[in-house]
């Protein structure tokens, strides 16, 4: 293989590796963002559970005040029973007392329901706080891991950049320009010819082009335009030669066994 082709093949390998690493680098930020989002959600859950507990506490405080107000009202109404002068007044007092007792029972039931909700919110808050701690630890671990991989990628990219710059200096400018243009538009600038096909687009290669490639020339694919080459190292081995029959020397004959026996 010509040195020019070897340089182009190696340059393309470096470019593909640089692209792979660049893609991996772009995946680092989403890893941190995902860990941050999980932590933020856990923090929101904890804040919501805490707010729900505060609302239930405020509700029970209000209910307790209303219960106490109805009890005091019922006590005042009962105190008026001694001064009742008619059945209508007695019935009105009994009605007010019954209403106050019903309200007290209703409010106390609401308090019990609030206590049950409080138990659920406390359990939810405990779980949310545990998730906050877990996601915070995960975020820290992710940041450390991303930092290490980022540093490793930076080192690899620096090494590849040095090799790339050295190779580009060995390639003729016009060929390098064609290679860069093709790589930008096709993803790769050079392709190997295999089985009379371009490995870049899988289209067939004309017999004349195929023969010229096998002679070591660097050509363009008629279909995709990539620089096309043939690698003799990948050519299939030649089939073994069939053994040649052995012929007797001229002027000599081989006596047949039966003829010899007859002569004897």
C-alpha cells in the first residue's frame, strides 16, 4: 500500500476516534443533569410532605378552637335552662345544645382524619428525606466519575490531536482538501474496495477501476465520491496449484509385466 494511502487510512481512523470521544463527552453533562433532576424531585417531594404536615397542624388547631367554641356555647345554653318559662324556649335550648354537640362530634371526626393524614405525611416525609440523601450521594459520585472521565477524554484527545497534526503534514494539500470535504459531507473520506464494491456505499466498482485499484492507485468511487483504495493485505490467498503429472523420458518404454512373463 502506498504511503499516501496509509496516511489517509490512519488519519481517518484518528478522526473517527475523535468523533467517538466527542460523542462520549457530550453524554457526560446529561448524566449530571439527570442526577440533579432526581435530587431536585426528591427535595420537592420532601418540601411538599413538610408543607402538608404544616397544613394539617394548622387545620387541627382551627378545629380545636371551633370545638372549644361549641362547648362554651353549649355550656351557656345549658345555663339558661333554669330560666326557661315555656316549652318553646326549652325546645329551642335543646335544639341549640344538640346542634353544638353534633358540630363537636363532626369537628372531632375531622381531627381524627387529620391525624391519620398526618401519619401518612410523616411517613412520606421520612421516605422523601431518605431519597434526598441517596440522590445527593449519587450526584456527588456522578460528578466525581464525570470529572475523571472528562480528564481521561481530554488526555486522549490531546494525544490524537498531536498524531493528527503530524499526519496531515505528510499528506499533499490537494488530497487533504478532498479528504476533508468528503469527510464533512459523508462522515468518512476514504473507503476500502472489497469484492469489487466500495465499502463506504456498497456500490459496485467498474472492472477497469477495480484493476487500477489493485495496481495501487487512489481513485474516487463513482457513486459516493469517496477516495477509494485496495488493500493487498486483505486479498484472499491464491489457491494451491494442482500437481503436474509425471511423464516418462523420451526414447524409453516401460515393459508391461505380462509381456515380460511371456518373453521369459
